[in-house]
């Protein structure tokens, strides 16, 4: 009996020992997987993710057949016949010449929108000069900026293989120069051209081509966001369509960046509601260039003035240093603030629970600038509230921790003198040594300490240069979301050099990809005038003012587009790729019964200059949106909610006496929506 108990105890000990060993082995394997398997760990992280955004809605669902939904979200009927068509139309050689005139190596400087425009231009220039293009080097993403070593410059932002494959029939593209030319470039033996902004094709024929033929390679430096003029002569129209093929088909972002943007889009659409993308366009450079520093009335005003002074010294600005910002705003030269855009949207009829995605990188002035917008709309989000820190950091790749290895600043001469005096003092009681100086840290969006101490802005640290590279990835995500948004509205459409900005490229992409998607282009001068009319009681506007605002926003869908063809296109072709990259598709079901609608369509097409018919196989297809539009023609929008209570949560109060006025206003809007004015 005793032997049996002893045997049982020893057996239990062995079982326990084996269990401990297996547990230790399991923990070891778990840590190995967590350390070396990024994909599996990221999936695990995403499965337990808790996002900061908790959508709040007035009702659980929003009927897509309601008059209010159609008025706010449906496509623009007058643009439904426009479709993308960037294929060659006239004579265009099927492929690039096997024997080229040499290699073009390009270095591109600037921000996201400047990089994108420049890449499209250099591809067109390479085709024009019959040259082999080396994959462009993006200066913002070179290795010395502190980015991950696993990416090359171009591949940090874009899919390099997709870029080369998509343009294989247009241009010869290689990833690097041949070895002999690499050494020549290192020794600075190849000619360099700093190309002016919007250079003409003849500049390249007369200046660049002879040198290219002689040396077999040239280096082009693009610093202003565009190296080829936007509007080309008629006989070079095929190069415009080549630009479209580059911008809208060849330039795809890195796969992991594209995946994260797709995840964010899914999370935005998860509640089953449409959403608005809003780009404030309030960058420091843009505010300085256009003289809008007094919009802030705090330290940010001084920061803007510092930048304007810097621009004047370098000849970017030729005007005065001090500018009356109030006059600039009245002229429409300053961005619409997030508060003003919020007022426009609420006045148009968007309810307090509308989802608004804020895009375009960081807003100068910080989150406090967005506080009024958050006060008007409950569901204001951005990429940070729809993704985790892990997901954002993963697209940066493996980066070295720069903060630990960053060299400390040497002590000043005055501190060294005090230390020497303390060390060489006599037998008297020696004073305590001076405390070490605290390193100065300047927060990009907070209090900039150097403003109060120096007239010169400090040089960017490696950490700040790395952050600038990260901003390109942030804007890539915002770009994808903004292009796919149900509605897009910009706060500003100019950058810090007076050229079209991020929002302009988004509007151009939306015009090419889905012309009928709702894209507001408000006239800032007119909007400011209307806002000034009710400045004293801006949150209690009357119905006449609300109707005027609605009429202006509605007309901006078409009139703003036509105006952009005259203003933005002359600076950047990608902001308005119509009519060169569009075609007309006529629905087979169009009859004389809606002749007034057809007349309105023809007027818009004539104003935009679109005359090219889409391929025959497209004419037989009839879009569902066209059918829906026909069904909507006879619907009378008598829904009082289309007006809503200005800046009150609809449903929280009822004002019965206003129902008649609201119905009359809705009927008036119906007449305008169907083409009458």
C-alpha cells in the first residue's frame, strides 16, 4: 500500500514537471512569434483594437430614398455622362523606342502634392525627349532623413513595380543608373538642370535635349511642384492623357499604405452612413504666402510672419511683410476656417450627426482650430481616431531610435568659463557649480520657444525630418479616403507658393474617376460676404440667408467646376483633367420627355469643352444612378427636415409655426435642383 502511494506521488511530480516545461516552452514560442512575426502580431493587435471614435447618430438608420438624403448625397445629374478615358486617341506610338537619347535622373523636392505633380510631368518629359527615366528620387524620403532603411526613396511612398509595369508601353523606366553613370554622378560629372516651374516643351527641346544627346545622361532638379506647363499645344494633347495615366493609374501607393487606407474606409462606412471629407488647407506656408497671419491673434501669428519674412528674403513673395489679413479674407485670398465650413454645411442641411473626415495632414494652429467644427458635428474624425498607433507605426518600417543617439548640444562659452572659474578657485569655500542647461524642445504645433528668443528659425532636427517623411504617408492615406468620399469640400485650394494644393489634386482625381460625385467648390469671396452679413447673430440666421447659402453651395457644384477650368488648370493640369481625359456616354434611355434636363447637360458639356464620345460598348450600358434620377424627377421634396433647425440637434425641438415656410423653401429648392433657377 505504501509503495503504491509513493509511486503515485512520484508520478504526479513528473506530470507537474512536464507541465512546467511545456508551459515554459509555450511562452518562449509566443515571445518568438511576437518578436519576429509582424503580420500575425498585427492581426492579433487589430482583433483587440479599441478605437477612440464612437459614432453617435440621431436615428439608427437613414433612408436612402428620402428626399433629404437625395438632396444632400446623390450624384450631380448634369455630370453623370462624363466618364474617364485616358487611352490614346490620335496617333501615338504603341511603345517607347528601343534606342533612346539617354537617361534622365530626377530629384524632386516639396510636399505630397508637389511630388505627385512632378512625377507626372517628368514622365511626360521623358517621353517627349525619347529618354529612359530613372525612378525619381524623392528628397523628402532619402535615407539621410532618418527613414527606415528597408525603403528606397520612391518606394517609400509609391509602388515602384506597379509604376514601371503600368507605363511599360509609354516610357522606358529603370530603377537605377548604369554603374558607369553612377560613378559619374557621384563625382558630379553629369550636367544638372534646375528646371523652372511650368517650363514649356520648347525649353526641353532647346536646352535639355542637346545636352542629353551629348552626355547620355542629365540630372533634373524639380523644386516647385511642376516642371512642365499645364496647358500644352493641341498637337501635344496625347501627353496630357499620358499625365492622366500616370496620376490615376500608374501612381499607386505602397501596399501596406493602401491596405491601411482601405481599413479606414471600411471603418468609416461601417455605420452604414455616407461621409464628408474636408480638407482645411490651413498650412503655415499658405497662410504666410497669402497674408493671413491675423486669423489667429496669438503666437501662431508671429510664426506665420516669420515664414513670410523668410519668403520675402528668397524672392518667393514680392509684396509687403505686413498685410491686412481682414482685407485679404474679404477678397477670398484666405482659407475658410473649419468653423465657417461647418456653418456652410449646417446651413445647407447636413445634420449634427454627419460623419466628417478631416484630411490633408496637420492643421496649422492645432486641434483647437477644429473645436468649433467638433461643436457643430458630433462625428468629426481623422486617421488617428480610425486607426491605432501600431497600425500607423507599422507603415513607417523599422526605424532607428534617433532620440537616444541624437548628439547633445555642446555647452556655451559662458558656461565653460563658469566651470573653469569654479575649478581654479582658491581655498575659499567654493560655490556650487552651475546647473546644466536644459535642452530646448520646440513643439511643432505648440509654443515655439525660439519665437521669443531669435529672429531666425532653428534648423530642422533629424527627428523633424523623419516626421516630415511620415507626413507624406499620412497625406497618402487622406488622399485615398478623400477621393472615395461621398462628398468633398475644401477650405482652401492654394499652397504656400500660390499653386494648386492637396485639395486641388483630390478634386481633379474625383473629377476624372467619378465626375458626378458631389464636390463643393465654394467661392470664398462670396461666402465671406454672406457670413459678414450675419456676423452678429451667426448662429440664428434667417431663412432668406439660409436659402442664399444653399443656392450658392448647389451652384458651386457646376459653376465652381467651370471656374476651376479657367483658374486651377492653368497652374496644374491634374487639378482639372477635363476635357482631355474624359468622354461622353449617352444613355440609350434618354428621350425627349426630359429635354430640359438634356439641355442643361449639353450646356455643362459645352462649358467644359467635352466633345469626345466614349467607346460604343459603353453607350449600351445604363447606369443605375440615371434610372434613379428619372424616378426622382417627379418627387416633390416637402420634407421640412431638409431645412432643419440651424445648429440644433434635429428632433430635439419642434417649431410648428415654421412648417409652412420650410415646405415652401423645399419646393423652391426642388425647382432649382431640377434645372430651374
